[in-house]
C-alpha cells in the first residue's frame, strides 16, 4: 500500500457529479482520495455523510475530496445522492484504481477504508489514514493533514 512520500498514481474516471475526474488536474492545496468497501453499508454511509458534512470546511481549506469504491458508477451516483455528497464519487468496478493504490483486500477484491491526502502540486502523498471503525477519528486525521500541509505551504 502506498504511504507518505509516495507519488499518487494519476487516474481518470467518470464521477457521480457528471464530470470526468482526473487526479492530476485538481487545483488548490490537495485532494483527499478516500477509498471505501461498498456503498450503502453502515460504515461507508456514515463515512460519506461525515465527509459531506465537512465538505464546506474542506473546500475552505482549498482541498477537494473524491470517494472511490469497488461499486459501479450508477451505484455511486445513487449513493452520493442518498448521503448528500456533493463531491465526486467514482465507481472502480474493474479495481484498477484500487490496485494502483494497493488498497484491495486480497480475497474479496473490495477496497479497504483508507484515505490519502495528495498534494496537488507534486502529487506526493502527504499522509495516509485508515480507521476501520472510528469514522470521527478518520475525519479528524484528514482535517489535521490538510491543516498541516496548509501551514507548511505558508512557511515556504
């Protein structure tokens, strides 16, 4: 699995918001790339709603969010609508993006609950977090990583 300091693999895919999402085209400070196992499961629904609730704060920090699971795009569109997620969500039914990031569970071929914060300038991963059960802690860690990158940029 990729970690801090690794270059995040670029990807391009159709997203739930009707756009073509490409990681390396993102502007602003960073992109939060969060992987989750399956739409409409209790933990994944809670996580998506948590990111949706915090999305305005994340955007104010000049960061973006994209959610990715092993589902098909049409399921991601339904899921985004049901959770109030206004950020793009991507269905990775082939597993190509999940494989590139090393987040697939070996036997079941679904994504682990892992989030990468990717610097939009050099595409390096500035942090990775994975909290399978404590979704609040997951969100807190992501917000901390965004804040840390913003402080570093102000010092440069």
